[in-house]
C-alpha cells in the first residue's frame, strides 16, 4: 500500500521516529509541510471564501479619521471607512469574474473599416471550435418555419407551415421528437421546460410531451396564430383569427380569461419578460397592451399606417424599448415610458420585416433576402436616421418568416421557406447565467426541483400590471368626501371641482341665485302636483347641463298632459297609501278589527 501511495505522489510513507533535538525536529516538520504534494495540489485549485478571509490588514484606500477628538466617533468612522473600502474591493473582484464589460464584439482598428463587411466565414474562422459549431444550415421541405428556444437556450423547437414539428437539443444534436401533423401549423412554443410544448395548429392548440405524444387539445383556443408562455405565471396566451386573446393556466388546466380585442384577426404577438404584459399588433396599424385583469387594452398605440408584421421587446433594458415593423416597410423603436413618438424610424429594404431583440440589446431585422443586426446603445438613442449597421448576412430563401436569438449564446436563428439558418453574432448573448433561474447544464434532478419550485412560487394573473413594482407601495389617499362615502369619480362635476378647490365661487353664487328664482317661479306650477322637496331637488339636479331651458319647458309641458292610465295608477297608489295609514293608526290605538271569514260574502247587506 505504501508503494502505491508513493507512486501516486500524494502522501509520502511514514518514516520511523528518531530521537533528535527540538531544533532539528522543527526544521524537519517545516520541510515536510512545504514539500507536501497533496496540499500543493489542493491549494492550487481552491481559495478561501471572501467572507472567511482575514480582516487585517485593511485596504490601502481606507480613509483615516485621526483628526477627530472623540475616540468613540473616530472608531466608528474608521470602521465604516474600512467596510466601504472592503466592499468596493469585493465588487471589483466580482466584476472581473462576471465579465460585465462589453467584450466579444467585433472591433475595428480605424474608421475606414466597417463591422458589417465581416462575413460569416471570417467570424467562424476566428472564434473557438465550440462556437464555430453553432453556425449551421438546416435544409427542410416543410417550410416556411418558425422556431423557439427554451429559457436556458439549450433546446430548440421548430414548426413548419405544412405540419412538420420537431424538438431537439441543438448543441448535441439529440432529437427528442419529430411529428408530421399533416395540417397547417402556425406557431410553436415550449411550456415550463423542454418536457412539454404547444403547437398552434389549423383549428385548435395542442400540447405534446417530449416524446411527441399528444396530451391535451385546447378546444377553447380556436384558429390560433401566435402563442406565448408566461413562465412565472404558468399561463399560455394565444391569439388568432377570431380576434380573442385567451389565457390558459397550464398548472390547473382552467381558462383564466378571454379578451375580445374588437380589432379583427391578429397574427402578431409578443410578451414583455419584465412585467408579463402581452403586446398585440393589429391590421389597422395599432399596438395594444393587454393584462388578464383588464377587459380593455392598457395602452393603445397607433404605430404604423398599415398592418403590423412583427413586434419585439428588449429584455436587456427591463422592458423599456419596443421594436415594431409593418407592411409599410417601416421599422420603429419605441420607448415604453413615453408613448409620444418613436425614438428611431427607418425604412427597411424589401418591404415588411421580422424583428427580435437579444439579451444584450442587439436588434435583428430580417427583410427581403438579408438579415441586418444593429448594436446598442445607438439603437436606443433618438435620431431621425437608421442606426449604424453592425452585421449583415444574405439569405436567398424568401420569405424570411422568423428570427430568434438563442439565450446565453451568440447565435441568431432565421426561419425561411427552405428550413432554418443559424448565424454567429458576436457579443449578442449574455455570458453570465443564473443557475437558479435557467441553467444550460441542468440535469434531470435539477429540472424537477426547478419545476416544483416554480409551481410553489407561481404568481397570480391579477398581479400582472404595467408597473410590476406597485406591490409594496403605499396606497394613495382616498378621494371620498367627508360627509358622504360617495366615490370621487361618481360625484357631479361641480362637486369634484369644489373638492379640488377649482370651482369659481362668483359663478357659483350667481348660479345659485338663478336657481332660487327658478324655484320661486315653479312653486305655483308644482303646488298641485304633490311633489315632495326631495323630488324637486332631483328635478333641479336634472336641469344642470346643456339645454336647461328646453328641459324646463318640456317638464312644464308634461304637467298639462292628462293620461288616463297614469291617472288610474296614481289613484291606486294613493288608495294603497291611505290604507296603510289607516292600519297604522288602528295598531297604535289597540282596536284591532275582527277577522273576516270566507262566508262573509254570502251575508246580507242592509
């Protein structure tokens, strides 16, 4: 055993103890510890956690407060300064490890060189071996195709218009399922992970598992054209030719809500990953923003002068920027914090375009026979001209029906009539991933744990709003009046102006005087009608508004009209009222009349 250990060079064989002096024994121990190969191999690949590192000495940038006379205050200031310096040093170390700087882009040496002149062959030749494998061409016959990635960017689902559907791991080439549905397929999306996916077929939405087995048919989603899945709410949203937007809870199977857009058939939809709001593009050129708790759109924007072809949201900016394209050939970038106008607007060559944003804010525009990519931050600045072009790639297979960036990868997938094409866009993918949210290297056990955790942390649909940070804020003061609990929005306009202090007191005084004169004039007319004071006040309130003189004239005219039916009803009501008063008086006096029997009708009357 000792020979094996010595050959492995891990721990040297134990030597026999000899009687030596204390000095020689200490030197021998120090030599043995310094030449231990096991400790050297472990120390080379490990480091002490930052929280367990020794606190002394403090960083050099620590500010001293020796001029403060109070010892307690001086010690407190020194501790705060040392803590701040240590925190800044740890932040710098984290930034160095997470690669927060804009690295990975194509950089030119002079202004005469342009990045868009670099082709895919040059990019593949200068990147790593694994990254070069992402440049692929899939030749398929069931096009045009649409694609969708999982949240971790590891799996890809494709759907051809002629019925060809497939899901696979695009990095390893492992095929999960492949179906020939033999009917029109308009869109496809993964659900919570790669184990389930939904397909928008000719008449309904169907849900399949990873092996391609049909699990559910959502009959309430009729003639769907686009699908979106909200991962934190477990909602499957669909829109189609019927003009309805429907939310289906995939965890319980219930149809949460359906909204009638009243804008006809819709074939453009995307979601804002920041607040889970659905954006729809319609045939009249408007973009509407929908939430499950509102039956009307939260925002209605006239974006183009013709039908929209694509809408996309920027995930890098927290859902602030939106890109739209229409049949009019325009591509516009909007700021969702201010809908007054588009930040940028330019004309795309080749007519209508398909747009999509990457995790780092790169905008891909597929139009005609080419794909153009624009880089931030120029795409977010307000300007009348088109932003500078970052990368372009020609694709002769027209039309280009979809563009999709792969999460955590510098890959852009384009769907067209002859299949799909994946090109490399350096710097477009996010290099750092959160393993608690989406891990590209998760195994089966980790996927199951994440699915259970997602079900436990599921957010209710009513919490979807334009401002996702409204939870936890202080409620606004109530606008109810002091004397009455009538809501402020239901008060008359005059009362609302008085509550806000915007009513003109001089005009109010003259109007009240005029109303008093009108009341004196109408006393003689209304004396014989038997109206109470409250009825007069109601008639007075009805007079407010436009056409006050005409209303007063019509009311006086109605008093002179004698209707036999109304007279009979009025007499019946008066009789019933008199009977009630008589019964009340009898009860108060205690003289109850004798009860009548059924034979009283045969009694002779005198």
